[in-house]
C-alpha cells in the first residue's frame, strides 16, 4: 500500500518546522504541497488530481507526524 500526503501550504516556516520535519514524511510515495490556493478545499481538490498513491492523506502544514505513524496507519 502506498500513500500520498496532500497539504495546503501558506506558511513555509510552519511547514518546515512541523510537517516536513516529521521523521517518516519522506518515506511516503509522494508529498504534494499545494501553494497559492484561495482555500484549503481548492488546494485539496487540485491535489487529488495530482496524487498517484492508493491512499490519500489530507494533512495540515502545522501537523507533526510522529515516528512510526505510517506503520500504525497500515495496521
């Protein structure tokens, strides 16, 4: 099973200190960072069209995902 993470982004500092610093984030199939959208809904809708993963994860830029979250999600 492979995952695509889709995140609406409007603050690079928050993104880098939270979501992108999550230990396992780079082991997912793809991380789609949606910038420049007027709403999160628009960003996510556009991200769905780009995603290639079997499972789509809609995340916020200010969320830190702890080590092992992918394994727990697969269970």
